[in-house]
């Protein structure tokens, strides 16, 4: 998530991919969006380098709090027992 959040801040070529294309769960995407918002605020006051550093710390902390936030997305459903 840190990679994708930093790509969004830098305006990277693939930053516009959606959360599924980036392979994120819903929880991971929420952290990503929060990290981007925090990074943008930091960038306005302290510059891009500090924003990128903040993103790494922010994502690491949030992932630790949520055990990696790797749960399946809300859209995922287990296979049908009859299928």
C-alpha cells in the first residue's frame, strides 16, 4: 500500500489503477486512501520527500494495527457448495 500511495503522490504512470487492479482488500484500500490524504497534507507543508517518508510510517502503523489488513474484499464470496 505504501508503494501505491507514494505513486499517487508522485503522479506515477500506474497511480490511476483501481483498488482491485492494485490487488488490495477493502481495508487496504481504506488505509491507502488515508495515507494519500495524509501525504498530500504533509507535502503542502513540508514537501514531497517528507510526504513520502510519512506515507511509509503511516502505512506501517495502520497495517500493524490491523494485522496487515489482508481480509478479503466485501465483494468476494466463497464458492457455492453446489457449484
